C-alpha cells in the first residue's frame, strides 16, 4: 500500500473503502425505498379504484334486487289476476261447448224424426 493511500484512508480494507461501500449500500437501500414507495402509491390508487368499483357493483345489485321485488309483486298480483281471468274464459268456453253439443244433439234428433 502506498503511503498516500494510507494517509487518505483509502485502499483495500481501510476506512475509506468501508465508507464508500457503506455509502453505496445506503444508496441501494434508498433506491429500494423509493421503489417501494412508488409501489405503495400504485397499490393505494388501485385500492381506491377497487372500492369505487365495489360500491358501484353494490348499487347495481341493490337496483336489480329492487326490480326483482317489483317483478315478483307484479307476478303475484297481476299474474294471479290474469290466471283467474283465463280460468273463467276456459269455464265459459267449456259451458258454450256443452251448449253447442246439446244443440247439435237436438238438431240430429229433429232431423231424424
């Protein structure tokens, strides 16, 4: 080792080299901290966006549920009413069919006699 290196505190294994290595290590750690900070910011933004999406989805689900309740109520009331009207029409048609059958039977009897 040269006397100049000794006086400057540099050279392999001397405090100057150790300080330089420490400085480089600290710089590496600082760069990693910067990268981690950037990732945390990106994750926070993504998290906020996810919360917004979830809130929006909840609103859509609530609206769909409300509309399903309305549809169910409609089917239970108006659907039942329509079904009852259809049954009445079927009964009336059945009675008319019986009358037509009776009229046809009477007409055959008249035609035969």
